[in-house]
């Protein structure tokens, strides 16, 4: 009995090895392979594979791709275990910055073609990837935040006009409300990152209301959460949400219970449940996958969140996918260089949902008028600031996201929420 | 599936497939060889240690030693400097809403009581009731089936059960479809901190999902204990004129007590370790945090290994009474034999 089960185990093991050999021999060359960890799945993963294809064909290097929505935790584990991926695309630099400080990320200055990067990227993107004077992170695709999406047909039916001032926006939402519909759709659920769509609102308001100096101090942990500027951002967002979240479809329950990608689609219900939705440029993918018949411009369009203070007109919050290298291999260097080219970035740009930070990417590569417009906004932005919570330490970011959920749950608790954020701020930056 | 990754490191593969069994076999053969050379009277004393050695080594290496390191780390900051009780102070600060208090409350009060009670009550009821029907094996298999689902899948399934749409929209979540059928407004089960921000409702919603997953386990064990009760005892009670309820209360229940206690203590430990359902369904938001999840967040999101160690030790301290009780129980059962 014992020997027969041992033989059986051996047979299984051998079979596994032979299968592996059989699968592995197909088309493999000596070009090697590369392990990539990112957060893209589904449609986005398909787009990323399309980007990789020409590079793989050219170099013969094989890509082993792995994704996780809990990327930060997975990266921490892998690095702790000494088994990092060769490269990773993190949706935020927070975790990466921690790893940089621990010396676990490879500085890129002499590893990749920095001259090409300098020639093709705005300096602000290079600065964002630079920590203590060394380049650690590069950006391949970026998004403009603070875009208010709307359905032009619904606006026309009620003869609403796109507001051009903050007061105009507030007037529009009271008009919509008096006509018996909730003006906004807001959705905050996003797994371990729940709350971030609300934090986007706050960042845009802080930047547009109190300007870049306050914004930078807020990111750096020197601007207190209880300060009048940050508190005002919360109360301003509170006036958008309305008393007891009455300006939002479904109220707080719906905001908290709904995944960020699903919230805006209720603009396309018949009759519409809401008229406006604040989200970055990537959201179009979610619109069209929920309602495939939707056409950009005619069925959904956007206007930038109006300036709150004229002093800081043209201020926008941006964000991007951050690449970094954990193992210095020739394959990783080659791929890093490739991802920084307009050629690579254009492939995804054409498939929709992304904006390229590379100046060489032609504007007519954008698949529709909308993405072209948001690309132009990015180019024309007077004050560009990177997503604040994504630059804060992980504890601060997590507390900020949670604060959004708590604030939406009960706006009257604002003061105690801000006090507890100050407490986190006092320790998180050490 | 792509198995080529297996080939990327052939030496390791050979070590795993060939090396590990060879080393084990060599250890056993070599150990026996040494034991045989000992004088006869010493053999019985040495041999058990040879055989139990690998297990002791594994337990020490992957359980005991890391636990000691965790204790040490909980008294240090993240750079290895001794800080006394500061990590515990941080975790236990600002009662009742700060630090780890929400997680402690959820684990030690809500999860421990309701999860254990629900699972035991359902498991016992199902075991006793199914004992009386002909299609017992079929229904028992059905109830046991959720055990085969991974807890992550379970969380996703229940997320759909609890799905929320605002009043007036089509309710795609099963529970809200039911609730609105009875003309009640839909409830955001996982987000609603009823009553009054105490967050009992959403914690119970999580516990309901976890209960569904584990009831089959309790039922199967309790059912086995039930089958072990001699039929003549029940017969005798019935002949003496006891009704079915009395038979259950006075005969079945007391005889099943040792099993109920064992299942109960196991469930208490499960309740204290609760993680996956919370991770998948609420991420610890809306006051549904639990200790294991807080530990995970501190370690992986905050990179605060010291804080995570302190939470781990708090969890360990919470489990100790259960372990002591369990050991006593085992001894009592042994003594009765």
C-alpha cells in the first residue's frame, strides 16, 4: 500500500515535469524572461499585453505577468521574502517610496536612457520619480483627475448648461435638485482602497481653493488636517454632497456600497438617476463596458471641475502608473526604455482610457475627441500637482481614505475626524 | 496553464522531488541504525524522539521560534530599539474608538459570541433534525458543500447577497429583494452601522456569511456524536413516557455535551482568527475591523511590524484562556476513560 502510493506520487510528479517540458519548449529562445507585477486585469490587462507584443516580438523576451488588486501587500511580501518581480507598475508611488528608502529599488539614472526621458517628458514627471536626487520611478500612462462627466443628451433635454464657475456648478446642482433628481452620482467602494474617489474630490478642492503651497504642505505633512484650509475643503465637498448626502443618488448607503466604476453609469439610466459624476479620465472604459452602445461626446462628455478661487485658475490634480525596477537585468532595462517611448504608450492610448505623458505621442492617436481633450488639458494645465494621497505615507493615506468614508457616513462628525487625522499625521511621517 | 515556470529553476525542482524524500528516508534509516546499537533498555526511551524529532523540529522552526521573535518585536520599535510597552500603548490608546479597540470589541464580543452560537445552534439543530429523515445523506451533503468553497469566493457570493440599490431601483441583491418585497426600504447590510453607529448589523452580516460557510463542519461532527448515542437509551426514555423535546433536553443534549464543547472551542478559535470574510467584504471599514485584519494592515500597508506584533500578541493572549480550557477538557475526558 505504502509503496504503491509512493509510486503514484512519483508518476504524478513526473507527469507534471513532462507537461512542463512540453509546454515550455514551444518557441522559447535564449532571450530570457521577465517577471512583471501590476494591478491591471481584464480589459486593462489586454491593453497592456497589446503594448508588450511588439517588444516581445522584437526581442524574443518572454513576459511572466502577474496582477493583484492588493498590490502593495503583495509587493511587501515579495520584497520581504527576497523574491521581488523584476519590474512593477504600481498605481501609486506611496509604497514604492517606502521601498526606495529601504534601498530595495534600483536607481535608474545609469540603467535606462535618461536623455530620451528628458527630451520627451515634462520635467515635472521626472521630478516626481526622483527621490533624494536619484531617479527611481517613471510614468508610462497618466490620467487627469477632477473631470466632471455628464450625458449631453440629458443636459439638453432639461436645458442645463455646462457650468463655467464654481457658483455656476452650485446653482446647477440646486436647479437639478429642484427638478426632483439628485445631481450627483458618487461611488466610493474599492476594496482596500475604499474611499479614494472621495479623496480625489478633496484634493481637487484643496488645490483649487487654497493653492499649491497649501497642497504641498498637506502632502508633506506640515499642513494640519484641522487647519481652516483643509477643513474648508471638507465642508466645500459637504455642500456638493448636500445636507445628509441628499444631492447624491442613493445617499450615503449607495455611495459606500457601490464600486467606484459602477457609480457613474446611473447617469445613463432612463430616466437618469443623476446628472454628474466626478472621476479621472479612465472612467470611460467603465461607461462603455456597462452600456456598450454609448458613444463619446454624444452620450458622455466632461468639463473640468470649475476653478474655486480665481487666484489658482487652471490647477489640476494628475496621477499615473508608476514603473520601478527591483532586479537589474538587461531585459528589465530594455522594457523600461520601451515603456517610456511614445511608440509603446501610443498603443494603449489608441485603445482608450489612458493619456500619454510622452510629448512625442501624437494627439490624433487618441481614439476620440474626449481623450484628446483631456490630453490637451494635461498639456495646458497651469498648476499640475500629483495625487496628494498617493504621495502621503501609507498610514496617512489609509487614514485619509477612511476619513472620507466616515465623513460621508456622518458629516457632523467632521471635527473629530480631522482631529484623528492630525494624530495620524503626527506619527505617519516619522 | 503555463507550467514553464516550473522549469525556470530545475535544481530546486530536483531538490524538492528527489532530495526531500531522500533526506527523510536517510534520517529514519540512520536513526533506526543508531537506536539498534543502543543497549536494549535504552531503546524505548530514545526511539520515540527519533520519530517525533522532525515534527518537533518543524513546530519549533515555524511556530515556536517565530512566536518568540514576535513577542520580542512587540517590545521594540521598527528599528529594533527597545521601547517597553509603547506598541501596546498605541494599540490600546483612545478607548473606545481608537487603536485596536474596535477590532478587539468585534472579535471578543460580537464574533466570539454570535459566530459560535449561530454555528453551534444551526449545526446541532440540523444534525438532530436530519437524523430523523430518510434523505439524510443528501441534505447533509448539501449543507456541507459550502465547506468546499474558498472563503474568498464565499465573501464574493455573500457580497452579491447583500448587494444594495437605492429605493425604487430593481434590487439585485437577494436579501434586499426580500426586504423590499415586504415594503421595507433596502438596507446597506455591510455599510449600515445600526444601531446608532455601534455597527452590530454589519458585523452580524459578516458573521452570517461566515456561519453559512462553517455550519456543515459543526453539523457533521455533531451528527457523528448523535449517532454514537445508544438507541436503547432513547428507547428507554420514550418507554418511560418522555416526549421528544424532553428526550432531546434530558438525554441527547447531555450525552453530546463533550462534543459540543470541543466544537465550540474550535469555533471560538475560528472566531478569534476571523480574517478572510472581513477582508473580502468590508476591508475592515465601517467599524467591522478584526484583530487578524488589523495585524495584516499594520504589517503590509503601514509597514509597522512592531504594531503588528503587538496586535498578534493581544490576539494570542485572547486565545490562551480557550487553549487552557481545551486542555483541561481533554484531560477531563481522558480521566473519565
